[in-house]
C-alpha cells in the first residue's frame, strides 16, 4: 500500500474532512508541515478536544497504520521501546551450552530475533510508513522524555547490545498532552507545536452534524449551545467533543423532539461525569431551561 502524499494545506484539510475530522486552519497547517518536514508534532490542550482523534484521522487519511503508545505514570523503556525475550534466550543457551563457548552464545542471543518490540521500536522498524501516537506524554516523567529525544530528533534508537537502529521508513509522530505539567524545553525544541482548544460554537455544530446527520438541526444547535454553557461553569470535567456527539446520538435514540428541562435532566449524565458537577449543572443549566420553557 502506497501512503497518501499531501501536496498542500488545503489537501490535508479536505483529506481529514473525508475521514470525519473537521480541522481548524492551524490543525491543517501543522499536519501538512509534519508530513512534509518529517517533524514530530506536540499537540496540547484540554482533555477531549480531539488530540488523539487527530492522530487516528491522519492515519486513515494518509493510509498509514496507527501505532499508539499510551503513556502513564511509571512507564519505562521496556514497555515503550523494547525488551529481550528472556525465555527464548534461555532456550538458545540451553541448546548451545555443550557446543559453544559463552562468548559465542552471548553474541548469538543478543540479536534482533530475540527482541520483543514495543510501540516505539515497532514504529521505527516498520517497513511501511506509520503514524506514531505518543498519547498523554505529560503523564510520564522527565527521564522518559529524555529517552525520547534520540527518536524525535533522528528517528533512531540505540540498543547497547546491538547498536543503532534507524527508521526504515519515516513515521508521522504526534505527541499529545493535556497540559497537566510543563514539558521540557529539549522535547519542545524537537517538535512542531499545535494547541487545540474547545471549538467555537459553529465549528462544534458542524462536527455534531457530521457525526449525527439525522438529528434535527434546531435540536443540534440547542445541544451545542447548552454544551458551551456547561463548559463555562466551574466543573471538574467539562464535556468533551466526543460527549457532545454521544449526547446527540442519545437524543436520537430517545426520539427527543426538543431539549427541555425534563429531557436535559434525564440525559445529563451523558455529558457530566462527576457527582458534584451534576448538582452544579442541574442548578444552573437545568433551571435556565425550565425558565426558558415558562
């Protein structure tokens, strides 16, 4: 399969739209530059604004397999890069113990056939170009960031027993961050930068219509207006774009003809996921809907 090669920013914008992702101007521009300049992209913004979905959409549009590393606290090299297949090495040692010296055995067991590739090495070793997603990099520590620098700058990794392994093909690399901590300058220097925020009302309305075209346009607009009202409140977790789409689908399934106070109360848990937030939203938005109906 020959990957798609974008020729312009407009080409990228159309391509992302064709796979169900509606990019802003900055998103299309940075995505184009990432593909043409072979530079990683650091995508920051609140949770739920489409950072991970951008990587998935780029994979679909560019006809590339998505390789995803989900970051978490305590993630180490063995889970991100590679580890040795100790069982296979032990079997080889037992097989050759009587016929070869230790130096010969040692040279034999530290070959590529004994490596268990993890996401980063998988992306580097792939014969077909991939999209590499390093998701929620801000959940790791600075030591992990330092380990990434060689990969992000030279698209290669160094294995002490084998030496340097360079990328067979050039991956498109996206790192996402929910901005829960400041990332190192060394990492930022190696990346293009994209900030994604919650979309403007008309943009989000277009997204909802794309994913739930059967929903009445009046209800869709009211839904997005309510979502934006809810995000203005002091909540533990504002509703994401994905939850806007989920709410639209829920209203479709319930056959709702309007979003009044009763419908809102019934379906509020689709967009609000904390007990204290439920009370806040019910008291502010629910009462507002009830007053509007009166």
